[in-house]
C-alpha cells in the first residue's frame, strides 16, 4: 500500500446532482456509483491499481470495483461522495465488506502514510501500529494466493533484474561500447521504473530494491564509471519514498 493523492475532483461530481443520487440509493438501493466516469476517476486516483494491495485492475481475476471507504450500509449519505470512493480489487473489497472504519479505523491511503503504520518482513506485511494491524487483518493482507504470492513474484523480478544488471555492468567494464552501455542503462532504468507509484506492487518492489546490497553496489559502481544519470537518481529518490520499514 502506498500514499495516494486525491488532488482533483472529477467533473462527474460537480456536474451531477449528488443529493438526488444519494436519495435514489437510499430509496431503491440503486448502485449509483456504477458509472464509467466514477470508475475512470477512481482508476486515475491510483494509477489503475487497487488502492490497498496495488494489484493492477481490470486484468484477469482482479476486476475493478468501486470501494466505499465508509461502507454504504452504515453511511448511506457518503455513497456517492468523491472523498469516500477508492478503486479496489474484488479480494480487498470482499475482505473489507461492511467493516465500520469509524468504529474500528483502518489506513485510508488518501489520508494516511502507510509506511508509518506497516512494515514488511520477507514478503509478509505486518502492523507497526494498532491502525496498521487492524488494516492487515481486515484486508487479509497476507492471503497466500491473492496477496503473498504476487508480492513474492514482484520482489523476485527485482532481485533477478538486479543480478542481470550486475552481469551487464561487468560485461560493459570488460569491453566498453555504446551498445553495451545502452543495454545496461536501459535495464537499470527499467528496474527503477518498476519501483514507481504507477507500477503494480510498487511498495514491495521499492522496498526490495532499497534493501538489496547488490543494488547499492551496482549504483556506486555505475557512478564510478559515470553511468548513473540524473534521471536514474530521480527515479531512485522517488522509489525510496515508497519503501516499507523492516521492523516496528
């Protein structure tokens, strides 16, 4: 989970009569949030990912569901309030269900900084605080099939790509050429790109990247050979903001 910035208001929420839509839900139970503009706005908010587990939405088995942070049964007045809507995969939405976030709060990714409340041991997410622990439990964050295994795969991609980059660096040092330099630099940029906010499982990928002693060695070596660019440093700095601590 990463921090999301709700720094825009979609036209739908200024154009439509939200009071009327809210009343329609109260009277008839109409799913007034099932509108293409609402789903599109939610996807924009999270770069097309589940706001909780960061899986890519609208792919096989993930689905794209509009999550009501304050559930619509206990808080019907917030059913079509933009500040209450988040994009969610079916598993996170189903795990949360009717959980009352007012009586028993969980992390709101638009209001809270997840790294202040969560930490990661191996590929398991744990709570640093009471808010974090409740979030992990409510969202079933360590479910093997839907959460844990995908995180492992994301981390393995980072680890194996770093190993590949180290090999490419040795290859370049052995016989420098423009072609070998470009292959190495493109690979490193691709690794860093996997650790940006827009990428699936970015918190896990960024955490594994910055915990890697091999990556630290790679960065220093590339700086020594004048291969580390300002753009790489920018990506590095942005990814560092997404990391989860390893202890409480």
